[in-house]
C-alpha cells in the first residue's frame, strides 16, 4: 500500500486533500445469509438462527460427495446443489462439524425439491446447524443469483460498522485534524448564512456532523471502493467522486490520471 500512498500524496496533498489508503477487508463486501434468502425468495428449512452469517464464496455441488469434499477449501462457503442430493447435504454437514474441513455458510437446495423426510430428521438432530434453504429455481439460475447478491451496510449491522470504523481509525493519519477540518467547514457554512438555511445547506451541515460522529467519510483506494453514503460530502469538498475513483484506478495501475 505504501507505493500507492506515496503516489497519491504527490498528486493530491498539495491541493488540500486529506488522504488515507485503507486495505480491503473482504468481510465488508460479503452478504449475509439473510440477504441471499431474500434475493432467492427461499424457504428456510433449518438453521433459522444462523441467517446472520457471512457468505464469502459459493460453490455448486453436482459431483459425488467424495469428489465434492476436495473443493471444500474456504470458510463460510455457500453450497448450491439439487434438492434431491441428500448425500451432499449429509456429507456437507458432517464436514462442517469436522476440524479437517472449513465451516459452511449454508446450503441452497434447488429445483423446489425437498430432501427425504429421513434426511430432514437427521439434520434436525445434528448439534452444529447451518441454514438450509429450498428455492424453486434451477441450480444454474440459483448460483447466478447468489453471485449477484451485494452486501449492504445496515444501521443494525454492528459487526460491519465496527470493522469499518476500526479500519478507518487505524489507517487515517491525524484523525483529530480531519474531524476539525470537517467541523470547521460546517461552522463556516453556518456563519456565512446565519439568517437563512436552505435545504441544500441543511443537508450539507447534517452530512458534516454525521460523518464526523461516526468517522466514515473516506475513499478506500485499496479495493477500490467509495462509500456511496458519502458522495454528497465528497462532491462538495473534494470534487466529483467519480473523478476521484477514476484517478485512483489510474494510480493503482501505475499510471498518472
């Protein structure tokens, strides 16, 4: 990250920008199982209490169990398989409990087919549970929908909020000066227009104060991700967010914008 940071400083620091390069944390871009269930309009058969888990990757299981197990390599993988593959369901749940295999995010059963009642009874008796979800779509369509689900940062997601704040605070130099600059700009706006507060001025002042309070006004360049919720503030203070993103991409590739 240091070469990128040095290049950004050479390009922007003298222009008054306050810069930070924050490493990408994949957990922030991972959807929750609840997001997947909603997108696929699925029916949760088991593991209702585990829908808050993250989905880091997905995998289609169409081969025999002994071959499928070789592809279980990453924690919090979501398996997509046909609903009549009881062998995959049982084997995957056993692998989930094994110390020799990674943990699963869940299992999607496709085609609107439910496992045999004996399989469902076996699942209900297992101590370690993962969400098992039935969907009406075929395997290919379900896998495509899973890959299209985007992560969302909700006000109730304390884990991701804490991760975002910690990443920002640990990589933003002179955080106090950054907050003072935002508050100073906010106060100058209020003093310059002490008698009239237009809707746009109100939005700007509100953005300033809310951004400072949660410390999330940032452009993440090692990713490359720009916080959508900060676009208004970035456009007012730093110019067009799209231009900042474009320049950042150029710098990341070693080119000058």
